[in-house]
C-alpha cells in the first residue's frame, strides 16, 4: 500500500474561485493510502514545491497527487520536485482541477464535487503506480545513408561535416542519381552536372564518408542507436581500388550492343562500362548479363588491355555487416512506366518520349551530343507537343496512374519548352496542361517567361490521343479555354510522366519496419512536426522517397534529416520514455497481434524454453518490447488478447481504477 | 440466526514486529482488546482484508497467551503484501480456529520433544514450543533445531536468545545455510545438522519447513532410528473456506483445513502425493 | 396415497403457490427444461430432467455471504443473512433428491453452513418417479430407486391423475393443505407404475454398470492408474460437468468492491479449472490429469471414504449429455473398473 | 419523468496529444460544459480497451465517450485508425445486444478544437440525459 | 465425391504410423451410445483398430489440441481435418500457436455432422444408438422403437449453414476438396438486426441469462488459446468465476466475442458445446458480418499470414458513429 500525499493548489483564485479547495483537501484525506492532504496558494511556486518536498520527506511518502492545473502545464515541474525529495518522478499524478474543472464550471458546489472526484481518480491511479526508470542505450556514432542521389549525397555531406562517419549505399555503379541525368535545372537554368559533380567529388574525398557503390542493403536488425545492417557489395569484376578509370577497357570491349541505361537506352554502351564521365567512383564495371567472358569464358579483352590489372573475372558478391546509430532512407524516385498510357503511342513511336529522355536528348553528353534530334530518324523536330500530368492527378477510380501531383513536371516542362525555343527558335512548342503549378521561389516568373518571352503555346486541356502517321505524330487534344478540339501534326511528343518511389523502397521499409503510405512513399513521423523522421526511431527520410520534390526542396530536407541524425549521434546514450509497453512472457501467446499494430517495430519475438505449471517444458514464442524504440502509444495492449501486454504508467489496472473512482 | 463459520469478526493489529526482511509478526486482538477466540497449538486462523482477500495463517502465539494472538507472516501473494504494508491500528477480519492441533495433551504428554524447523516453518512450531515451555513439567527434555538461510532470516531471534536458550532443559541448536560475518554458530543445512547432532529416539519429533527440508530431515531421522509414528509435521495451508467444504485443500479423502494441517508422518503415507 | 385428477393439477399447483414459491421444470425458449417459478399458465415440462440440477435451490451459483464497510483503517462487518421464505420444488427426480442427501453431508456437518441450512429448512421437495428413464441414466448403480424417488412428497404421474404420498412431516403438512383437490386412493396404479419403471430400468443400456469396484478403500488401487492419462487427455478443463452436476459442491469465496463497500460472495467453482488450487503458496494440482483425477476420485473414492460408502455421484447422466468432448464418469468407471 | 433530477455519469477518455489538450483549451477559453463529464487521460485513443468501456458501464457510467486525434493526425501515426475499427465493431456489437447506440461515442478533437470539445461534451451530456439512466449494462451490486 | 469411411481413415493412419511419418494420431474415440464420441490420441494401429470411429458424430475440431500436442513430443502428430477445421488450423498457424512441422494434416471431405440434440428433439429422449443408412439416420430409441430421420434434418447448425467445403490446409487430401459455399449463415443475425433495440435486448437478456459461466465455449474455442485467459486472471479486472450479476454474462460474452473478432473462423464449436443452448455463434457471426460490411470481406484462416481486420486499417475506414447504421442494426 502506498503512502500518498495530496496537494491541492488554489492557483490564486483560478481554482479557489470555483472550487472549495479546503473541502477538497479534507475529503481526499480519507481516501485509501492517503496519509496527508493539504492545500496551498500556488503549488508550482518555490514555496509550494518546498512544501511538497518537505511533506515527502517527513511522511515517507511513496506517491503524491497534485490537484492543480493541467499535467501538460506542470507535470514536469512536480516530477522534478518529487525527484529532489528522493521520490521516483513517476510516482506523481496530477488531477487537472483547473482547465478541466474550475475554468469550465461556474458553480462552487459542482466544481468542488468534481474536483474531489478527479482527485479520487488520481489517488486511485497513484495507488497502483510503480517507480519507473527510463532505459538507456548506447549510440553507435555512425550513420548509413541509403541512396546516393542528391538527397543522399547532401545528407551524408552534412553529417560527415559534423564529424560523424557516414556510409552511402548506392545500387548503381556510381552515385549521382537522377540529378546526374538532368541537363539543366529550373528556374535558374544552370547545368545540373556543374552543380552536382563537385558534390559527388566532395563526398568521395570526404574523410568521414565511405561510398559503397554497386551495393544493396540486405537486412537490417536492431533499433535506434544500434542498427546492424547487412550490405551486399555486388561483384563488379573490377578491382575498385586498382582501377584508375582510364576507360581503355570500355573502348576496347568487343560487346558494343548493350543498352545504355544512363541514356535511357537511347544509345548503347559496352559490357564493361563507366556510366558517365564524372562517375564517382570512377571505376569500370562489367555487366555480367552481357560480358562474353563471364558468360562463355571466352574473350578477356578488357583484362588484356588493362594496364592496372584491375580486371578480376572471379570476383564474387560480398556480404558485409556494419553497425550504425542512424539510418537515412534516400531511395529517390523513378518516372512511372508509360506502358498503360498507350493513347500517347509511347510504345508505337520512338518519337514519343518521356521528359527524362528529353533531358538526355538535350544534354551534351547524351546520345545526340546535345542536339535535339528525333530518335526515329535523327531529324530536327519542328513541332513539339509536351503533355503534362501523364499519370499524375488521376482519379482514385482510374485503373492507372497516381492520385497525387508529381510536383516537378510543370516546372521542368516549362524549362524544356524554354530551352527548345531558345536553341531552336524555329520550333513550335505546345504544352498541354490541366493546371500550371508554380509555387516556388521564381517559379511563376520562370513559367511566365516561357509563355511571354519564348512564345511557348500553353494550352489548358488534355491530349486525347497521339497517332503516328508516316513520320508525323497526329495529336488530338482539346483546348478547354477556347472550347475546341485541336489537331496538331507534331514531330515529337514529350510526356511528363508521373514519378513514383523507387522499387527498392518497399522492401527497405519492411526491413526498417518503417511505414509507407498507399503510394509507397515513406510516411513521416508527423506530417507537420516531424517531417524528416520516420515513425521508426532512428530512421530518417531524405528526398523524394518521402514524396515528390524538386532539387532545392530535396537538398533542404536532406540537410534537415542530417541535422536530426547529428542530434541523435551527438548523444552518448539514449534515454527512453519509461512509459513503454511490456509483455508478460507467461501470458504471451506469441500471436503477433501486437507486432502488427506497432507503428515503430518495437516488438520482436523470441522462442524460449519455459517450464510450464504442469512441470513440463515447452518452447514458446513470446513477444519482447524494445524499450528504446517503443513510444508508448498502447496500441499493442488492446491488440493483445490475453492481456500480456501492458503499458507502464498507463496500466490497465490503473485506468480501470480511475474509471472506478470516477463512477463511484 | 446461528453463528456462521464463514462470517469473521473484526480484529485490530496492535503491534507489528519486523522479524526478517520478508517476515513480520502481527499481534491481533478484537476492537475491545480481547483475544478473538481460543485455540490449541498448531491451529490456524483465517485473516482477511475486505476487497483484497482471505488467507489462512498458523497462529504463532501460544494458547497460554490469553491476551492476544500473533501471526508470523511471510510476504507472498496479495493478502500478505497488503498486511506487510499495513500499520498499527489497522483493522482486519479474523475467523477460526481451524484445523487439528498438535496432540500436546496426549501423544506428546510426558515425552521428550524434538522440534525441527526451517525458515518461516518456525511459525507454527512457536505456538507448541511456548506451550511446552509454559507447561514445562508435563514434558521431558526439549531440543530445538532451527535453521535459516542467514542470521537475518531467523524468526523470533530475540525470543530464542533471551527466553528459549535461557530455559532449563531446553537445548536450542541454531544453524544457517552459509557462513556469515558475525555468526559463530553452526553453518549447514538443517537435515545434515540433525544427523550431526544425532538425537536419541526416545522422543517425539515435530517438523516444519519447506517440503525439501521435511523430506530430507525425515529421512535423516529415520536413519537415526526414528519411526514415522514418532514424527509430526504440518502441511502448507492451501485453503479457502477453512471448514472442509469448498474442496480446495482436499488431499485424498482428507481436508487439510479440517483433518490437518497437523499429520503424523505415517498418516501422510496414506495420502496421495498431492500436497 | 392421494390422487389428483390431471384436470385439477393446475388448481393444485396454484394452491401450493399461494403459500410458497413454487418451482417446477418448464421448457424454456431454448427447448430445454429449466426449473422455473410457477405462475398461471406455466406448463410443466415433459422432459425427463432439467439442464441444471435442483441443487441450485440450496446451493445457488452465487450468493452474497456478507458485506463490509471500510473506512480508513476500520472495518464493519454486515451480516446480510435473512430468513429464507418457504418454497416448493416440484418434480424433482430421484437422482436429484439423492443429491440433497449428499450435499447435506457436506454442508450440514459441523460447522454447519447456515446459508445452505436456511434454504434446506424452508424448501419442500416434491419428487417425481421416472417412467421414461433415458439412455444416460444410471442412478441404480448408486442404489437409487427411480420408482421411489423420496423427498418430502413423492409423486407419480399417470395419464389421468397424479398420485401423491407424503414422506415427511413437512410433506404431510403441505399435502394436508391440498386435501380439497386430492382424494385418498389405493396404491394399485402407483404399484403398476413402479413395476413398469423397474422393468424399464433393467433394460437401460447402463443397467449393468456397477460401482462395486470403487469405494473409500480404493485410493491406492486407482490413484496411480495409467488410465488417467488417456481419460484426461482431451479434457478441455471447462466447468460444464461440475456446474450441471447435482452433487458437485466446490466453491470459491471472493470479494467484490461495490461503489460503497465490499461484498463477499460465494460462487461455484470447479476442480477442473486450472487455477482451482492455485494459491499464493503454489498449486498442488498443476496438470489437467491431476484435476480430472481429483473430480472422479472424489466422487468414487474420497467421498465414500468419509461418508459410509455413499458415492458422490447419483447417476443423473447430465455430464454424459453435456460434456463438450463426451468424457464422463461412466467412461471413467468402465475404463478403471478393470483394475479392481 | 424526472429528467431534471437525473445527473448522468459520463466518462471521457481523451488522448494526451490532441483531445486532452483540446479539453485544456476549452478550459483556457472558459467554455462551459457539464461537470458530469470526467476525463481520463490516455496516451492515445488506441490505449482504450473495450474492457475499460464496459467497466465504466458496470461501475455506473451512463455514457462513455472516447476522444482522439483526427484520423491522419495521430501522434503515433496510426493509433486512432485502430481505435476507429475497434470502436466501430464494439459499438455495433453493443447495439446488437440491445444497448442504446447513443450511450457510446467516438469524437475526433484536435488540440486546437477547444470549442469543439466543449460543444461535443454539451451535446453528449444532453443526449445521455435524454436517454436516462444506464439500465441495460448496469451491475446492480455496484449500486448497492 | 468419395465417401470417407472409418476404414479409409484407419488405413491412412496405419500407413502413416507404419511409415514413421507420424507417431501418434488425433482421432475420434467410440463412446457408449454412438453419439458420445471423444477426441483421443492414438499411438498404435491396434488402439486405432479397437476404438477409432468416424461417423456423423465425429465433429470435434482438433486444431486446438495441436497447440499442446506439438509442444509435448518429438515427432509428428496426424490430424484429420474437415474443411471447416482447416480454417482454424490456418488461423492458429497465422498466430504462431503451433509448430506446422510437427503436424501431418490429412484433409477429409465432410457432408455435415449430426447434432444429437436435434435427433433427440425428433426421436424423443432415450436414444440408445444411431446408425447411418445412406442419407438417413436410423435412430434406436428405448421406448419408441427405431426411427428413420433424414440426415439433413439432423445436421448441426454449423453444418446446415456450412460456409465452405474447401480445404485450405493439408499435407494430403482424402477424396476431393470442395468449394466455398454461399451459405445462409447470416440469416439469423440479420433477423436480429431487424428487431428493435428493445427486442434485441430482450432476446439476448433471455439467452445470456442462462449462462452459467462453465467456460465450455471458451475452452473449446480454437481461437481461445491464450496462455492465460483474461477471465482467469485476477489482475485483468474482469476475472469472475461465476455469474453474480446480469452484467457479467454480457461482459463475458462481449469481451470474448471481441477478443476473437477477426480471428474467429465461425467453426461453431461454441454453440455446439454450450450446455445451456445459448446461440453464441450469433455474436461471432455478427462481428464477421460487420467486418465484411465495414471493411473488406474477410474469412479468418483462409490463408496463413493474413492480417486480421482488427490489426489493420485503411485511411478511409468508416467512423464509429456510422457503424450502427452501416451494420444493419435497426436502431
């Protein structure tokens, strides 16, 4: 049985004005466990706190109830007071008799009666309180960034600059991501490579950054501060540390017919290749699907020409296991497949291309050396139709496409239109749009320049059908403002394909036990207040894996995620919230219900041997809560059919005791 | 209407003595300061705290104490935990006496007595020991072997030192399980100590303690030549109603609360192995 | 022997009900018979027996024992016992009548259970002979004569009339109040019915079942019998057999915190429940085998050991028809009987 | 009818992050609602076990209301989604047993919705008052 | 469809025992009167030969026994599963309640099991034996001679409203598996829904007031395999051994139904075993129907690893305030 002190606060007249505080203190004196009950003007004042302090000492109190303002106001204050008097801070309960009583009721009698009942409920609860101590876990001072695009690079650089080691895992042979494929960036029209590649180099040369390119995350175990991650380094058949990136092998390789994914397969590369000139690491990679040597054992040209002797056909995939304190997901995006949108004839004509393909066509390092030529015949297109929102903003009931706005298309289309008109003033450029969305610094000005200075024809309306006829593309569209049908004979059609999260995100989310929305974008811990954290502690989000973003947004979010990581890694130990769930192993069924509702992945299972009451031994699967990860929501306690799972500080018995006290 | 065995009377805790870290001894009287009822050595009483529960405890004070009853209670379960948190002046309820007593006036009369207890097992024996001390002339020589985990776990240590040990014709043999600073007495487990002491068989032995201790001590006594008919013990008190009706303490055809808790060891052989 | 024409039965029941609460088996909405308070228009069931036994009248599933008022450190005990009002249970079968005798041997031995005694003293039992015993009946195994069911008044139902005979003073007193509705008669019809009943009892599938192999001295014969393992193997550990059993009398005492004080109540408990013997000290019957064995050993060995050889089973057959897995005392007796 | 006499007992479970803060805001703005409402603070609406609700009725509550963050705004991201399913099924079941459907309610109240909190409580108390005492889920022993 | 007979099952069991595939068999053991069949564990072909039965009363669902059985021994246990049992089997697997590796499951087709109460209601009390004769049952009675009843009229409620003849789990199948059936199992629920609140209250008050808290429904339920039931746990706040107040029976059944909601496969065992004939399955079916109505159609146990509706959600789920109306309850 507890020895409880009750302290009723007047809060000046805030409480005492509508509640007879003396009567409350008197009535609560006879509640079970109460040994002292008193009132005072301002409990939160130093004098009030001293009074509580003294009372705890003098009466050997094991718990206190403060009847005062909202616990959201002063719970922390009184917990500190209790702690200073040697009482566990979690042996404090607050009865909210101000915000939820004196301030909402006018009648003294009614207010007093309710205050007594609220006090009684708090006493009933504290009678069942147990001292709680927050758990502590050490932090591995190292971060993992998954994805080597601009988001990942920026996050890694910021963390590394703060002095913490970072690994970047990138599945491709080089970092750089989508940004490396872009020609120019809006709204400034500076060259993407010019601003990205210095960052790539900086990352490569940073003493705190290790780039694990051509690698994949295979398994993640552990929790905030203590993740253990298995990373597969795929065999690239070239010794990374020896290859000088001279490129000789990529010139001599006899296998010339490999579609070049960097240029979106609009040209070819060799079986041994360096994706692009500024690749980081600048190391050759052999594509095992095309290399004759690897497939038939006959060739070996690259090994012969390599002066550094870097070629190693016997290389195997390598699994490494590393420990991290924090993980940043920066898996990025991809344009969606255009297959379901055949009304635009993407599969029928080479001259219907996506915007990303258009980027490559315009890029000096692209398949056409930067000349805008039609993929089908290499001729100059004179009429170009841009179609916006291909697969974006679709109805929820549509059989294809995404419901959301892909956010970047309006701006890059304006950029494409403008660049086209700038380089080739003889082309007619049409842009079909539903709405033009330009909420960003200098965005609207940019779009207006395209219309006003560059004479791009912006047409509000959708393209209904594109049909190849001869070497032309017949575009049927509607102009909603003019309310008429348009028929345009185009040479090139560019589709602003919606973007979607990279396919690697879903399995990664499963490994991280991080939640995703229905579109497979990572869910943030709180949409407003914690936008760069995932609900899983220690897992952070950077870039388009959380939702469509342009480059400046991505970079700022990357920095924010880095700041969160730095804040975490700067701690030596993590102190948890002690009000966490706990499972009674003897009652646990191992049924996984709790695990399924846990938003944090805090619950794992072990199979243990138990000595059963009937003296037999049995192997039983039981839940274990990782207190460092649990945030104490209590979802598991209700999902658990046997009641094995309970929440400290809000135990079922405590809540029911409150219910009983209130209904008395 | 007739008195009902299940309806208790109110008792007041007038004194709480801390015996060991997990055993306290409670003194209980009625609100008007009297003993709640008379009892015989070895009998028990049902104590309860309304809303918490009822539990059976052996009465550790001797019947010769006409002023109050005492209960030495080890913390295990909700009733005992509640009692351990109680303060002097707390009211509880009490009913009894229950169970059969030790045959102090027939089978034990005129005999040399050997009491062997382990841990809290001294509690039920204390009643008999003090009864025997009170009627000292009715019994022969008395030996008491008492052991515990440590010196701090010895029950009624003051009484043992200052009353039992100073009585004529009573030999007290104390032992603790492990060496301990400030202890110059015997160290070792009770069953071994009994064998070491090597008692004559001209005695009635009374045993109480944890089941494992009883098992080995009984074997030890038999080695020394004791017959099971010379050895008495008292069983653990797993009971609810206390009056042989609720069916809980049923062991074979016996009800521990009614036919026990005191059994002669040969009687126990007749019972199925379920206690 | 007195006789009441079937046409007059309602009037007879009404007369009984004027002086005391009258309970009799009535078909419920579930199509099964339950003891129900008689009121005008209530029709007596033709079923052989009720789902629950008649023990409920004397040993109800739950009953308040006393109340406590707790204030600060003080406790007030409130004796809530009240003198029970007279009641009549009509149509009790021989097996259930015997069960009262068995319960008496528990509750009326010193110290007397006054709650039980109170009801027992105020209850009048009108028994009824069984003309159509069921395949699950084996009361004869325990020396019960379904043709002479006992009670305070015994009754025999024929097509045209009901025959009553008082067996006790209580019964005599009640029967005398019914004089105007009954007439003195000879025993011919009843004797014929008794012969029929005995003839039918002989032909029951369980007619040959005997309890000779059991008794108070058979502890060692059966306690460690290997058969317990297979018998108890599929027992679910529910309390169905216990709760429908007319002789099972294990109970628990529990406290309930009301909004004002504490109510101490008694409720049925079952030795089949895994926590039945679980106490702060531990549990002495931890496996279902032990619990299962306890129930049947109690009926067939322990109870007779303490009660001049009277078995704790009355052969009513309720557990035979109600056990979810169809395990029952008959199967236990047959399986173990071979060990005798 | 003794409508004026009847003072219902109402238990309100409020999640710490939204509804409890909303109740505090109602207090800050001195928005009246009946004193029959007593609030129990829980970390999240998903902490509320159906057993607590039945317990409240057993102990004499006439109405039980559960308040949490608006769907999508849960502090723990998904807690109130589970609450929503659990309570939808529980309420339907209670009503299936003939318990008045008005006795139970779930309301989403954000930390900014002090006015909504007060209005909700006023409405709920009026509803329960009109409905009268909880008879169908009462435990007579508790009322003794 | 191949008719399953005792002989076929015996042969299968003997074969698997002999091959060492399994070392014990969960099967039905003959009783006194044909209908009182008991689940039992057989370890030898001889034991099986002596006592194993299979017939219209071999209805017990064995899946729950596997929880304990797979903990006990090394080696595999053979279990015969009717289509409805396979759902319980899967559900238990989903909840990791037993070790699949230790079970050899033989699926057997089922035409429905008989309910002795229904037989007795038609044939009268005193049924000394029952024999199968094609689609009929020949019932031997003590006083009225033999009676012939159509099997269709003797089926247990759960078989009348059988939801599936499809086996969703097995290692081996005897005969052929069937299809999920478009059953009328929700008709009774719908009937209750259409009643007024008051009528429903009166209905359930009458039904549940018969409850004696014997716990048979819980103890037989394949979803109720909790290591420690909340109703047996003094710290749960709902522990109570017997009904002391009409509140308790409602609380018990609501909580129990809620605990198995989304996990109940509608095997019907609860109603079968209730000694007081309370139609408990209606509570479970109400939950199933509501789940189907509110969310997506869901059959517990249809697949291993399904996410039960109560541990799942959608952003667009209905609000509790809409539940009563959507559920079809007449308010």
